[in-house]
C-alpha cells in the first residue's frame, strides 16, 4: 500500500496508538510517517488492517445473530 493510500485510511488516534507501540511521542510518529520511515509505516498498516478486520468480524457476528 502506498503512503497516499495509507493516509486515506488513517483515523483519529492512529498516531497515538502507533506511538505507544513504538514507545515514541505521537508527534514523532507523525513526523516519521511523513518521512516514510519503515517502522512507523508497518505499525500504521498493522493498526489499519486490524481495525478493518475487527469491524468486519463485528458486523459478521451481528448479522449471524439476526
């Protein structure tokens, strides 16, 4: 996924969560992402992918209850 594709999927709190995972400040995470640093990019992708899976599984479980 390109940086632009990732930027379109970024949501509030993603830099905060990434900063906690990498033990850096949110501002540092934002700057490192802007500089296309691989560590932050991979963590942000992990956050986005897991969020999408979580939402999909939640909706699937709601539909199976109905």
